[in-house]
C-alpha cells in the first residue's frame, strides 16, 4: 500500500469537495458527510476534507504507480471545479 497526503490551499475547500464527490458519485462509491468525502476508486481511496483555508487529501493506493496516476486524476478534476483559481497548488508528501 502507498499513502500520500496533500494540502491544497483554497478558501473554497468544502465547496470543491462537495462538487467533486457529487460528480464522482455517478460512477464510483462515494460517501459525503458535510465537507468530508471518501471516494473509492478501483485500487485506491481518497479521503478529502475541506477546511477553512485548504483541502486535505489522504490518498491510499495499492501501489506507487496507482498513487501517481490517481494524484493526476484528482488534481485535474479539482482544477476543473476550481477554474476561477486554477491551477491549484498541490503539496503532496508521503503518508504515515
């Protein structure tokens, strides 16, 4: 398993998390509770939390290659919803 964490600065974190989860709920298993969403992809899971000044993303994948691919998918989709401030800044680091 590979885990990476990202902090994405934005004042609209909760809004973007909700929009993204609703978008992906049409094709994926998604749980949304307030400003926290869990998206279950094939071979990966992303927990995204909208905070006052950022989105916190915890991505867990079966392997490093899948994690890299899913980071790109998440970034591209978030930037689409955040088009007024895109591209967002993604600060990824290794998880616990």
